[in-house]
């Protein structure tokens, strides 16, 4: 799990950092609870200004990818629900409600199809 | 005063002790001189490459060579100091009056030597400010990334066992009618060695974390892996020194307990032969452990698991 910074790149260093951390989280290399390096340490390792690393961390936090637990440091957050998972949750709620109303499975699908066509 | 001690030492320390000390000091000087020989330097780098299981890119060669040379010179300097300190200890406690003190000297040479090597290996690390790409670990590194669990538990357990034995030694007069006085009434090698073992354990626990926390300004993943290899080697050397001293401390403590309880026996655990045997077993175990590369490659499993295997040796 390596972070790289290319100082000659047109992409600002904070963005390079942010994009890489997100990529590591999405690939599963950084799992929930992974402790990130301190701002000062990462800034020293990558020869960046601490503010640059702090900005990347702040944007990652705003994006819901990491969380800061006071002096304990920054940690990777549990992955936010994906679109697929949210859609499945909504479909489950819909199917359960229609089952309560006594609607048949075929009619349940037909209602959705009609709604989509309209 | 030091002159008086020195002149007394010359006559009171056995010739066999001086001979072994001379050989060990000679080997320290030889090691120091050998680090200036290009062929030896190449061998040192190749050995580091084999132990770490990493290929050596051209750009990393000076860094690895400098660290290896520092480590060997640190070992020879530490070993020299260890021999001198051991001679003083042998003189003050009379360790060679009833036999050879070879293992005593050898122990001091190896333990202080390893400690010197560990300190020197990381002391001269220079931060780089290259203009190209830079790499860093994406997660916070810990001591556990460099030292396997069994070694951490082993060294802590050995030093705590040493303290427990010393505790028994100190409490002995309370529960037992002794024929010889023990610490604090009389000087105790076991207590001195236990104190040094605790100091080395602290050096590992605190110094190891300081080494881990030092910034790594590296230009490639392989360079970063090499830096981790150097750190790992230095920390594992601290572990080895604390473990050896702790093991010797346990034996000294048991020996003093045995002598205090049954002073006339002379044999068994309190004998010079048994000390020599124990010392050789401990030093042999330490040497065998240093040959095994699994601990030296632990950092690759924890920090560079996704890097895969690379050809070993200078490239």
C-alpha cells in the first residue's frame, strides 16, 4: 500500500494523494479501520508541506472516506453504501410492502414496469 | 586510581583471559580494516540483499553499502567496548579465578557489539531531497511491522523472567537461612546484568519506535523496501542484544541463588563448567537465529506484501 507523488505532474499533490487513497480504499487494499500516517510524517516522507497533506485528509474526510478520531489519528471509514446496495435496500422495502398488501409477485413487477414506462 | 586498578588487573586477571581478550580486540580491529576493502564491501551488500530477499537497484547501492559498513564498524566498536567492560567485570568479580572466563568475554563482545551495530546502522541515515517521484507507506507503520510477534514476546518474556529471578534472589534472605550474603549486602553480577537487560529492553521498546517513526524520503518502492530492511535489521539487533543479556541474567541469577543456598557444593548450576555450557548454548542459539532469514524478511510480509518476489542480488 504505497502512495506516490510526482512533483512534475500537472495534478496538484493534494489531489494526487486524495485520488490514490480513494483508489486504495475502493480496491480493498485499505480496509475500514486502517490507520493513516500522521500529517507530519506523510508530509516529511513525501517532501510536501503539512498543509498539503492536511488538505487531502480534509477532503477525504468530507467525502466520507476517512474519519479523524482526535489524537488517535485518521482512519479509513467503513465503506459507504454503494448505489447497488442502496437500490437493493429500496427494492426490498417495496417488495415487503406490496407483500403486506397481498399483491402477487407478477403484479409487483408490473407496477414497477408501468411506473418506469410512464 | 584508575592506574592502580589497571596495574592490579594486569597481575590478577588470568593469562587465558588476556589472551582471549587480545584475540577479540584483534578481530575488532580486523573487522574495521576489512570494511575498507572493496571486495568485502561487495560481499556485505550481496549478503544484505540475500538476507532481505530484495534485488538491489543501482540507485540504492550507496545507501545499502553505507548502512552495512556503518553496521559492521558499529559492531567492531561495540565489541571492543564490550571486551574492555567484560575484563573490568571479570577482574572485579574474579570470574576467572576458578576457570576460564572466555564465555564472559565472548558474551560482552557479542552483546555490546550487536548493540553498537544496531545504533550505528540507523544513526547515519541521511534524509534525501530528490526532485523526482517520491513514495511513502499509505498506512501508519508500527514496531510489529518490523519485528515478528514471537521475537517481541520472547525478548519481553526473557527480561521479565530475569527480573523475577533477581526478585527471588533479593527476597531469599527473608524466607531462607542463607550461608552467603546476597544482594544488596554483597555485589551481584545478576543484578547488574538484569539492570542492563532492562535498559536494552527499553532501548528496543523506545529506540525501536523512534526508528520506526523516522521519516523515509524515498524515490521508489524498492528504495523504500531497502530502507525498511535496514530499519528491520537494526531493530532486530536490539532485540537480539536484549534477549542475550536477559538470558545471561537469568543464568547468573540462578547461579547466585544456588551458591547462596548451598555454597559448599560447587557443582551443578553454580559451576564454571555449567556457566560455560549455558553461555555457549545461548550464543549458539543467537547465532543460529541470526542465520535464519524469516525474521529479517518479516517487514516484507507486513509492509511490501503486494510487491511480490524479486530477484536477489545486485542488479
